[in-house]
């Protein structure tokens, strides 16, 4: 067996390990799903009637933003699992075994992305029950799913890097706070046109707005403009930088 086949086999093994850990931790699953579900219910049934100017029913407007929040909530589990493996010496033990060095990191990220995509399916199903009515064709659904997967890979890789460099699980939660809060300063919940000019400028020029506008346009037929290439560029850039950061952190001497 050549080194590439060995790495692929070990990556599949580590992905299976990650998925088993996810399934054995129902409270973490409920926690990752609970926040976007709660916000969706609150925004639709409590604030939805008072929010105007979206150009469509508010549940249609908000669901693409909720999908991004679902992705982000799932990254916390990835960061904590990797932090646990690093700080408790599990990764050090793996290094003494005949395991491809990249397999552990690949398994955490791949397993995390699979779990996130499953969570997205649940949130979409709930949204449809609540009245979400997308106009997307099959190809547009596939394109939206691809955009969400690309985004999930990017933020999961970023969370993995943070999980490897932070010393404690509590520190990981604090480090992820900016990632959790940024979507609220985007067009995920309200149009940027309704914001004060400084906040609107920030919202338009941070990564979450072009991503959510791309997903919204694909699912609902709203104008996408140049959001799609900008969104892809953000996702690819975050993935590349985070991968290099995570690889460097993973390869460092764990005693330092």
C-alpha cells in the first residue's frame, strides 16, 4: 500500500472515530442545534411581524442566515474535541503509532463537516414546517448545498486550528466568540440597508454577508450580484490560511 492510500485509509478511520464521538454526545448535538432553532422560532414568532423591508416573507429571508448560524454552532464541537485530543496526550499517542500524520486532523474536520451537514438538513426540515418556501430548482439546491459545505469546511478548519493552539477547552469557547457573533452583524437577520452607514459598510465587507446573500439568492431567487465569487474567495482563503495554521500547530512539539 502506497503512502497516499495509507493516508486515505487512516483518514476514513479517524473520520469514523469522530462520528462515533458525535453520536455518543447527545447534549453537544442538542446544544449545536438548539441555538439556531431557538433563534429561528424567536425571530419568526416574536419579532417577525414587526420587522419590515425584507422584500419577502420574513421566514424566507431569515432561513439562509439560520443555516449559516447552524454551521458555525457545529464548529465548537470540532474545536473542543481537537483541544481534548491535544491537551490529554491522545495526539501524542497517535504519533507513536503507524498512522498517517494528516489523518487525525483530516478525521476531525471531515467528521465535523458531516455532522454539520446533517444538522443543516434538520434545520431546513423545521424551516419548511414553519412556512419556509424556497423557489430553488434542483441545481440551485445543489449549488446552495455546495456553498454551505464550502463554508462549513472553512470555518471547521478555522475551529480546528483554534482547538489546537488554545490551551484549555474554556479558552477555545472564548476564542470562538467572534466567529459566533459576526453573523449578527451581517445581512443574516436584516438587510444591510436598514443599518446605520458605518455598520452597513462593515456588514457588507465582512465574509458572512456575501455567503448568506449567495445562499439566499440560490434558494429564493433574489439578486446575487458579485456575492458568489466573493463568497467563494472568502471560503477558500479562510480554508487555506486555517489549514496551514492547523498543520503547523498539529506538528509542533506538544510539550511546548
